C-alpha cells in the first residue's frame, strides 16, 4: 500500500483543514471573552466589534474595587481547596479499603456510590438547604465544603479504587508479612504508586467544585458566595456590563487553563468514573 | 482479626456520604408527602398523601411541557454530540503528531464553568454586540434575537450545550479508538477489506462499550442541566427552554412550595434511575454476548 499517493495527500490536507476549523470553533469564543475583557467600556460596546483597540486593565481593576471580586475568589478558593482535600483524603482511604479488603456487601456499596453520581443536584438541594439552615451553616464556607465533599466523594472513591486495583499487591503483602501495619502499607507503598492518578483526580475535583453553581446559588448569600454565582451580579444591573463580566469570566477560567496540561493523564478515567482507561 | 480492615479505611467516607446523601433523600421523600411553604413563617408541614404527585402528573400542564423540553434537549444534544464526537475523534486518531496539543485545546469548553459558558454564549448571541449576528451580517443575513425569540431560544441553548460537551465525547471516543488493537486491522487490510468494512467489523465492536458509557453519562448529565440554561435564558422566553431541573427549582426557590418541589425532584430521580438502570442492563447484556 503506497503511503504517499496523491489521494493520501489530499486526505491529509482536508483532514487537517477540518481539524483546524474544529479547534477554531472550540477556542474562538474563549479568545473573544479574553479580548473583550481588555477593552474599555466604550470599545466593548462598539458595534460592529472592534478588532484593533487599545488594551486596558481597567475592567479587572474595577471588579476588584467596586464589586469585591477578591472576596469571591477567596471564597471559591477556600471551598474548592477544602472540599478537594477532604474528599481526596477520605475517598482515597475508602477506595483502598474497597480495593484491597472487599467484604460481602462491597460490590453493593460500590454500586450505591456509583448511583450517587446520577442524582440530579436539585433533588438533594432542598433537604440540604434545610439541614444546613438548622445547624446554622448557611452562607458559611464550612457548610459549602461539607456539601461539596459529599458530592465529590463518589467520583474519588470510584476512580481511586480502579487505580488501586491496577497496582499489584505483592509489595504490600511483603510489607504486611514483615510486620507492617495495614495503614502503614497503605501510606508507604500503595499511596506513592497511586500518586499520578491521585493528582489527576484531585485537580478534577478542584475544578468541579470551582465550577459548581446550584449549591452555591442556594446555600450562600453574601459572606461565602463563590465566583460562579457572583457572576450573576453583573447581570442584575441595567443591562449587562460586558467589560466587567468578561474580566470576571477570564479570571474564573484561569485555574482550568492552567491545569488542563496536568490533567491529561487521568482525564478520561476521571470523566467516565473509571469505566474507560 | 478483630475488625474487618476495610471498615477502618471505609468508615470516615461512609459517615459523610450517609449523612449527606441518605438522610436528605429520606427527608425529601417524607417532605414530598406533605405541603409546606417555606416563605410562610407560621406554616408547618401538612400531610397530603400523594396529592403532590397526583397534582404534578395530572393537574400541571407546565410539568409536561418541561418534560417535553427536557426530552427534546436531551435527545438532540446527546445525538449531535455523539456523532460529532465520533467523527472528530476519528479524524484526530489519524494524526500522529499533534494529538496532545489538540486534546489540551479541546478540553477547554467542557472544563469551563458552565455558568461562564452561559455568559460566553449570551455575549455571542447578543443581537447587537454578538459575534454571531455580526458574521451573519457580513454575509448579508439579518440575525435573529437568538435568546429572546421563542422559536430560536431552545436551539440557541442546545448549540451552546453542543459547544460545551462535544469535547467530552471526542475525548472518550478518541481514547476508545486508540485502544483498538492494530493486528486485526492489519490482517483485515491484507485480506482486502474496505475502510468501511474495517470500521464496521473490527473498530465498532471494540469501541462499543465506550460508546455506551459515553452516551449513558452524557444522557444523565444532559438531563440534569441547570447552570447553563439558568444563565442563558432562565427558562424563557415564556417556557420554551424550561427544562425539568429549572421548573423544579422554580417551585422550590421561587414559589417556596417545598413539598411540591420535593415530589417533583423525586419524579426526576426516578427518571434518572430508569435511564441509568436501562443503560446498565443494556451494557451487561451486551458484554455477555
């Protein structure tokens, strides 16, 4: 079979052209937002849109000064980091237990955990709202962290279990024979080997929590309000302040833009709950 | 051995999960058999039996409209995303060099905050300032008011969804395509099979489990869509984009009829459960063949 026939060349050219269009389709809206965030108020409202303009950071300054954007960034950061830490710690431990020491009902437990991912947020939001209200955790970061942890645990457990099951048991068994405790075997042998998967799932958990909207919308009002909900603020004024809003949107996209490079490895696994490796 | 070791590892996570999932579900269930308006400070729970459920199913035309909108939304977006995803993944799989770069770029739409995706598309759909009408204008078409016109609103929202989630399909399909073993393919080529035959008899069976997983996950997530539509249209204009999750939200947090909303969210739960169970049954049935 010839590799460099004319047909092959045309095929490659057409294919590359299509792929470039596809990539352009996916990335252009994002670039648009970033560009608009650098325009002055006047330029942003220009119609037809300006392609050449003088960039300015005034929108970014404005949202921090007039909209207390720093508070929202802090809240989102606290919620995301807190939830990620707790769910990764608890989830990895649980995953190890399920992978290495299965018991009679463990498949059932695993499937129950899987089923949690299916539930629509709206179904649990009402009782969660009332529960948090009762223990006075509404509009507090700790309340949010609690709720987000329960939302992220199923994914962490399910994916980390897959990773642990992929690691051969020999080394841990040797360590146990040598007198190591089970927890010790976990920390010193299994955990270090699971670090790449752990890193990926931690980043994914952070991103999911950072992006979460509904729980934040209902469970916070002013003190613990996170970025996704804060974005609505720019819409309640008369008309929409596009310069400010695109600046806010750009900042919100930063963690994702920074971390996508690192998530590549465990991404598909994390997205499909470990079904596809 | 005094205590099963998995308990030591498992219980902290279980505690959190049980407390924050089982309890709310039981609470929700009980609440759905009562009437309770949260905004009325003096109101308490009033037992009404199945009245909420009966009301939803027989006396609430908006419920069925929401079901219809959700069904259209789900079927259209998942189908388009699947087809596009498979085709684009196939094209990418033919590349040798730029795959890593392509994957990194492609991930962006689906990792962006859905609320922000809503913002992005609100900006693009803006009749005066948006890119879409601008480009349409350049080629001489007067663009509609995408999000404000009842006849185009749903399509507009669906396009935004396709932009956001096709990458999800692409990634999964790509991983599946890349896992197809080369020997059967090479053997097929030697035997003189056409590309289409290769695809139908070798590639397709291998990637079928991945297709099912991808479709299932995407269907469930599509059913649950809230953030995107909330930011884009809030369910409007009128009720043309009001999906079930938005309608349930309205009852709970606009009208504050918690019992009714709880019943509706249970209806949603049952629907998701059906989709998931049917899907899983299909998967296990397929894998046994």
